[in-house]
């Protein structure tokens, strides 16, 4: 688990945001948790599961 956090601000269509939040609620996660999960999966897809051991 990460010890520090940084803020990521994005602009999104209000309708898409509402739908996204509804879908997240169905999975019993909030939007921030889902976005963090998607970012983590994207990084792992590009760099592998051991990406934390790398230069980044």
C-alpha cells in the first residue's frame, strides 16, 4: 500500500461521471478506488507486476 498520495484532477462529462459512480457503487467501491485500481492495472500491463522494483 502506498504511504503517500498525490492529487490527480481530471475533467469528465457529468453524465459519464454519474454513470461511472453508479457502476462503482454496484461493485462496492468508490470512484477513487476504481481509478487507482485502473491506473495500477495499466502500469502493471505496461511494466509488469514488479514495476515497483524498477527505476520508476
